C-alpha cells in the first residue's frame, strides 16, 4: 500500500507506545503524534486495557487530547474520544465457566474487574511479576463469587506453555493470546483488534487499507495483518514480527517515530 494514502493510525499501549523499561511514552513519539493529529491524521489506541477503569487508563492520559478513539479490551469495547460507544462484545459464557474451573483446579490467578477496581483470584508470583513489568499496581486479592456474571475482560496469569496446555483446550468460542510469557488475554473468537479497526473505520468512512497499526504482542497479530501496513516492535516475539510488514526498534528508542519516518509519514 502507498503510505501516502494512510488516514488512520492504531497503537497498542504496553510495549508499543509505552516502554516496558520505564513505562513512559518517548518524547519524540509524543511530539510526532501530536503533529500528525494536528495535520488531520486520525489516531486511535488499540489495547487489551479497559479504558473504563481509571487505573488502566492513566498511562495514556498524556495522549488523550489528540486521540480520536479507543479500541479497548482487545476489540471488545470501542469508543470515540468523547465516550460514544461504537461496539461492545462479551465473552462466551460457557468458555467463561470453563476457564474459571481450569484456573481453580490449576491454581492460576485470574484477573477480573468489578466497578473501577481490578481483582485477582489468587496472589501468585506471576501477578507480582507482571504488575512490575507493566508498571501498574498489584490488583486486589478477591476470589470470584460463585454467581459472578461474565465480565468484559478476563486475563489469566500463565506462561505460554501452560496457556497451550491448560487454557486453550477448554475454549470453544474464545481465543487465548499470551503476552510475553506473563499473561493471557481471553478474546471472543469473532472479536479482536482487527474488528475494532473495522468498526472504527466504518464509523469514520475510512478504508481499512488506509490504516497503519503498531503492536508487540500476540493479541496484536490480527490488527497487524488487517491494517494496510502492520508494524511490529523490536521486542515482539517472532510470531508477531512474521505478521507485520515492518519491524521497528522498541518503544524506548522511539520506534514508532522511526517507523513513521521509514514510511514517509513524518
């Protein structure tokens, strides 16, 4: 695709916009994204985070003034900058029950939300390690109530090996995407960051081929393949890099800006 035709950019947060090393957005990326927005480019966040939760949204607050919308919870909830809801999708209830049982039997911590708070069903070392990795407070320990309704977002603290061995086999209508051997996002099989791009583009009348997407995790693969140009960060696993059109340096080296320069957008 001719990069000059790009009208919209979509960015993952952790490991893409925000470095895992210092949990900050590179000043050069901030400057260039503001410049692109001022020139008329549409900019969107596409993350596994739930932006209805203040704790999960705080990292991207500096970017909010020049973002046009948000794909949250891996495409399960898409909103415009003013909060207008574009699309919303819950996880399959049968898979939800199966995952809860699997986690209980194997002592895997499950991350879920009630109101504005994040909770984990068990306080494991994996919970502590991942919270440090992404620079977020450790969730509150609280076992799930037996009749807890299906939440929008569920994550399992697990390695990629145990994700393949324990989680994936019990899922029928849900995809499990492991991120950097720490945690797995559970995503409805028909939903992903790609469908979030589809819904956002439909709202704004943009051809999906006129988009560029940036990501570093397995939950970014669908959008890297769907966008007109997919860019993987340098820290991404090989499976993610193989799904992209271009690999750029990591976030702490202003990788987004370097990719934008490579494609002639800045």
